[in-house]
C-alpha cells in the first residue's frame, strides 16, 4: 500500500538522514527501486515527472502499475508515489489518479500567486491525506544556460510558504538539475542554514542530487535536508550498462535479443545506484 511522505520525512529530519526520491521511467525502473528499498529496509519515494507520466501512458497507468507492483513484490517498506515539479493542473490529475504525494512547483509565479495556489493545494491534500511539496526559488538546469551558481531562495519567502502547512519544502541553494558544470560554485550552506533557521522542523528537499559530492550531501542533511531527489544518475547508469551489453555483442549471442535480457544489466545498474544513494543518505534500515 502506498503511503504519503509525511511520516517518513518527519522521522528523517528528526533522525538526521534523508529519504531518496528516485524518478521512475518504466516498469524496470520501478521494480529496481522498489526491490532495492525492500532489500535495504529503507523508506522510498518514487518520483514521476510530467514527461515520464506521459511516457508511461498517463498518471493513472503509473499509479495502477506502482500499486500493483508494491502488492505483487510483497513490498512492506513505506513507499510514496510523488508527482515531481507538478503544474497546478497536473497536481489535480495526480490526486485523482491515486498518487500519495504531490509537488506543486509554483516557483515561476510571483510569490503572492505561489502562496495562493500552494495554500489551496494544502487544503485539498489535507482532506485527501496526501503530502505536498512546495518550491521557492527556481532550481536551475544546464539546459537553461545557467552556469556557476543555481538560484538561491529567499529565506523569508521560504518561511511564508512553510507556514502554509506544506509537508516539505524545496528551496534553491545553488543546486542544479542534470549534470553540474565544471565551474559550479557548490551548494550555498549559508542559504540552507538561514532557511532551516526560519522554517524549523520543516523537512527540506534537495533537488538535482546527481553529482553533488558526498561531503556536501552529508552537510546538507546535517542542515535539515530530509529528502534528496535523484534522477539523472540512474539514467546514466542504466544507459551505460545497456550500451556495454550491446558493445560486447551479447545481443547477438543465443537469445540475447530478448528485451528482458537486454534490459537486465541496466536494471541492475539502477539497483546499484539506488543502493549507493540510500547508504549515503543514511536511510538504510529506517523503514
Ligand atoms: Zn527538481
């Protein structure tokens, strides 16, 4: 059964570790993340972006697949199914589809409008028992032409959004989606510290977890980060493993063309990456 992310994140923040959000793209991805969480007895959040939702034939299909898989695989660790960077409209679609958690990304709206829409969704999620992530201060990406520092959120604005009653708060602290540029200035711990001081117990979310050095991850957790999003790193690991399979000519040997055989090394690579992250984040045996 799916749960919302509230309890796992409150525990993580209090226990000074972080729960990983691993974005899923297909059945193999979902299975790899769920099996690893179960093997390591770790809580887990499955992230679904609008693009991935569309690719998997819509949020309803995703929710049905995840729900059935949790049951079929006998998964007993807490699993939340979470919309990643949701638009206002997609938030409602996911609530309807049976997600247990949503992110409303209103960071591109003026702060007043972000507050109004977030507040409305706080009330809806409270009624339906979902957890809600809000975002303040846009998180950059290399494709946006952002180099060096990502954006840093205003701690006072973070407090305004946190006070609305959201479950978790994503705030830009110089983090970036995708691969980090060589001249990246690193996370702004000064900003993170200021945000945590203003928002108290609020679990903070670190987006763009791929390529942030382990010592920075640990420091971020010590300053209140309780959820870390991982996406690109699993994609790179998956594709490299499938590439190796083909480059070694294994698809041409025997029944190596069987898609279950072709995708097996990629699936294993996701499992290895997820394990490494759960160990780094400290969520192993915290289910
Ligand atoms: Zn993100």
